[in-house]
C-alpha cells in the first residue's frame, strides 16, 4: 500500500501491485490479512493513532512494525545534524504509545549491519562519507526536513572532521564493528 502516486510510479517493473491509500483509511475489510506490516513509515502518517488502529483492524493475527526509537541510543551523526533527532523525537511514536495502542507488544532490537543496502538514515553508519552524497541524502526522508542552512552547516562540519581525522579520533572504533544498535526496533503485537 502506498499513498504517493510518485512512489508507485518508481516501483521496479514486475513488482507486486500497490494499492494507493492512506494508512488512516485502509480499503480492506476487518481481519482481511493474517498480519499487517509497517516498515519505517508510521512517522510519516498524518493521523498516526487512526493508522495504527487501522493496522489492528485489518490484521487477524498480528501487527508488525519496524520503527526507530530516537531516544534509545546515540548515533554519531547527531553531532552534525542535531535537528534530525529533535524532529525524530517529535514524529516517531514511543514504545509506550505502541503499548497503549496494541496492549502487550514484543520489542526486538534490530542491529544494522555495516554493509546495509537499504537507504534509511542509519544504513550508512560505517560508510560515513555516504552522507556527503546528495543522491544518498535524497533517499533519506530525515534530511528533507532540515532547512538548507542547517544541512549545509552539518555537511561542512562532517566534511571537515573527515578531512582532519577528527571523525576517526572520535568514532573510528566503529569501523571495526560488523553491526550496531542505532535504535531501530521491531515491534510485534499479537491479536488476543
């Protein structure tokens, strides 16, 4: 399901069909699916409470949500773009909000591998130069929320720290890690 016609048109040829709809008004009968899945999307919803209720309504057995908990752990990129996390702390649901919505939930940490191929914010944690690439940033919705001045300032500081070796001094130990917990969480709510 995708609300954006632009995003639907960008789907690969041969991809499964997409239904154009909003999460807050799913065009499906109650209990239409064994499970409902939302992957790094609920922070974009205009009416999150209604969208979460709709997931629960459409799913017979479980709701599975991959989300980010921006309160959970530090991520070095916050030093360069602190506004990203200020924004994320306003728009991402807390785990408590999800508990209140669904009742008992299971929460699992989702460590991000160093060579993650998806394009979300944390995917490039070890490939730090990638954040300097406008093409990479254009696929990360978080950067679209920054103003030009804040983006330029953070990029200039990151570029300077990479060139001077300051990034390496502060965070170089991360380059030996295979995976890292950046606060991404898999939330599973089972139907009663």
